[in-house]
RNA sequence: CGGGAUGUGGCGCAGUCAGGCAGCGCACCUGCUUUGGGAGCAGGGGGUCGGCGGUUCAAAUCCGCCCAUCCCGACCA
C-alpha cells in the first residue's frame, strides 16, 4: 500500500489523559481512538494488528483440533437465570430490555450458551469436543483503564471443551495450555503460566498466562529457585519461623492508651510477628473474625476461594462495637464465642502473643492462640511478601506486576448440570460431561505487546503481527530512479505475499523516519539518491537499529529472508 | 461507590485568581524556497470555551446543578 493514500493519523503528542505506554503509543501511532471510556475504535492500522493477532490464535486453536464457531453476543436472560449467574454477575453484566419487555443481556462469556448447544451431544462417542469463537464481549467494568488493557467492549477468543470424564478434561486443558504457550511465543510475549484463583467462574483449577509489565493489574509470586509461580491471590509461602516469647498461664491485660495500630503497638515493644491481628468482616451479612499474624496482610480472595462466600467487606464500626464492645484498634478474639473465627495457619502453635482486649485502650499479652482462642477454621488467608521463602524449595519469592494475557479454567460439571447436559456412556448410563473454558483478550494481547516492545521512538511490532512487515521509505519522491525502484519492489514483494508499505508521501525524510518508527514497522528500506549513486539502498531493523547497505539486485532477497525469519520467530 | 484532578479548534497548552475583542505551538490549506532524522518565510481556514441554569451592562472567567474523561482505592473471569 502507498502511505499517501492511507489513513494513518499519527500524533506528535499523546493525549493528556493517556498514561499507560501502550495507550499513548497506540493513539499516537494512529492505531486506536477512544469513543468513550472503555470503548475504542480500531483504526485501519490497529485493525490490521488485531486481525493478525486473531489469526495467530486461530491457527493454534485449529492446530489442537478446536473448531471455530460464532455465538450470539446478545442472550435472553433465561439462559443466565438457569445457571444462576443472572444474580451472581451483578452490575458487571450489561442488561437491556427489548420492545416486548423481555430481559436481555450482552454476553460477557459463553459457558451457558455453549452448554445449550452441548444438549445435542447424546453419546460419549460424540466427545470430546472443543469449540471456540473470536467475538465481542461486553463487561460493565467499574473502572476501564489504560487504553486497551481494561475495556468494557472487547474481542475475546473464548473456547470451551466438553469431555466425558476428568481425564478427558485434563487432556483438553493441557492441549489449551500448549496452544497458549505457542500463541504467546508467536506474539512475542514472554507469558508465564501461573496458578490462579478461579473467581466467579468456579471450577477446580485455573492457570493464568502473565506478562510482566508495570502496566499490569495483577501481582504474581515467582520463585527464583524452582520455578513455582502463582497469582498472589492464591500464592503461598513458607512462613518464616518465629520463636515464641515466654508467657504465663493466662493472658495478661495491660493498658495501651491511644494505641490503635500494629505499628504503634510494635513501637511499644510488641513486634508485629508477636501480635495477633483481628479483622472483623461482614460475609454475606454475617459477622466473622479473621485472625492473622501482625505482619501478614489479609488476602480477601483466599477467604472467598476457601469458603465459597459471596459478598465480603469490612464490618461497620458500629456493628463491631455492638458485637465485641470495642472499636477497631483494640479488637481481639480471646474469649469470643459468637461469630465464627477464621485464623491463618501462621498462628498455629504461637504463644506469648499480644492482641486487643476488646476494651478500648487495653491489650492482652501472653496469649497462647490455640489455648486462648476458639478458632473454628484454620485457613491460608495471608498475602505473601516479596522475598519470603518459597513453600516448595525455600528460595526467595519475588512479587512481580503482570498483565493477565490469558486464563484457562477447569470448570467441572457446574454448567453442564445447570443446563441439563448429559450423554450416555458405554454402559448406556446417563452422565454429565465436564467442561473447561479458555480465554484470550485479543486487544489486551495487542496492548501487552505494545507495553513490552517499544522504545523512545515508538512501537516495535514483531513481524508476525506488524501492521506492515516492511516500509519502503523514499527519501526524495521527485527523484525518479528512487520512485521507480520503490514501485518495482512494492509490487514484487506484495506479489510474494509480504505486507509492504510504500512511503511515497511528499514529506521531509525526518518525518518519514519518525513516523515509520512510531508505528513500529519492523523492517525498513531507505531509498535515496545518495545510496543509489553507490548502487545500494539501506536496510534497517527497527528492533536493534542495525543497518546495512544492500546492493539493489540483492534487496528483494534480503527482505524476503528477513520477513520469513521474522514470521518464524516464536513458532 | 469513596478520594483526587481535568474539560478552551484534530493534538498539546495559555487565558479563569483579578469578568471587558478567544489566543499560542503542532497539525491542516495556498504560494515560494528547502529536502538522508519531526524545515523556513508569507498568506489563510477551522472553536456552541463540556452542558444547563443563575448573577451582571457584559461570563471561558463568578455562583449552582449536571455530564464527561483520567488517576488512586473499592470492585472485577
């Protein structure tokens, strides 16, 4: 294509409200424009990248035997009511009413619809099945942000597996794991598979594919020794052992005027690891006490995952006073019998501890947790800290910020059961199949690549998804020999299947170089009188800045080789 | 939903405190000169100053309400 005829609105300055690097670069490069918060238009350049990302995904899904289909984006409420998610999805689901007054939803995922189609499966001989689509999803995010990284309307590749038994699900899950590994490698993303929380999807296991980036929204704990990696929402660490302080036969009450925090109590001679932190939460309307070691943060997701509870939030101060007789800052669980008490494993066997006395301005010392507190449930409830020892091998864990580029779930039979899916097994008995679901956000993957592959001058697309693979930069468009050569190469390379961009704009060379670098075309051929006098043109790699003079007769071959090797990268 | 900030031409900004002709840079159009890293000169086009209401002789500017956008938090497959 000729640049002069294309719509590539590059900007010298990024919009003031764009902060994430991928957002700034995609807008400046003329790839995307915002329509409203969380909704972006894909301009021609952006759509080319989007299509290529989708195509890489499509090829790898096809390669594991998944079949592409396309489901409606708008669903009747009844489908979601049947699975129970009409209620549980809450405000995140877009809902609307048609002219007949019927409730409809805009699909945020498609387990229900897939399961309905699965009703036509009648025999174990029909299984396994893997179906996928690349389609628009709608989610009413409370806070869209960072350009394409978190939006309300986006293209997702979602796939679903249906198997007769757990072994089959394991197989489908592993096939997807393998496909995802290949997809992210081809996109130029170093995606780390990590153990994850299943959240609202439910199910027995899930793995997220995480790309390290400061623009991400998730923290991953990664072992520097053995390779253990997990989202901090479910990561565990070995607890650093603490020697118990001596304590008497019973807790001892002592005055602590004005002391309300762990830190303040620590300054009064009771280090955080010798304190019991008492949190009061409202869980589905009921009060519960949550106990942790003073230096350990509470991780709500772990509580939700372990108890299957729904709504969870810190209790109101008034309600805490009514139940315990004191305000936050002086709370403790000693002698409490009423609300259920959940304690983190790190408190097991601990004595000589300090905790609130449930009396403002008083604490208890010499507390033996198992002797003095009626713990109902011992759970892993704590967030891990950077540098803590790995639970597997003991080496230090590091916590890194990541973008969630993909997520795969073992769902189990929940949706199949809800939608009444069943097949007959070899013995003629009715069996409920088990399902998996697997997602990649296409636009988010694109933004993740932009986050990772750029420099001060702009984007640096991997050849596999570059909007154009090579740009022919004509330094002087009124220099006939330059334009003649550029035209010839444009046609020749295009005929050979290369995506060629011919910069034939009547602009100064500096502008053309800057634009080519901003939009991130990986290969550049600079054609100008200076080189042609020597019988050569300049060939530049965007990624490294490496440049070489190539004889005119050799140019087409050099470009074809570079494109071919670039396309192979990561495969 | 809580906290903070911002809305002035396509993009970046000044002007708002202290009411009085809507400005600057980039981009865009025309002409001339220039042309291997974001050119120079000259001329030109484009803005309901987020919206509604109020105060005033007069509102981008003061007051009230609303809306939108961004950031932090809450929340979130």
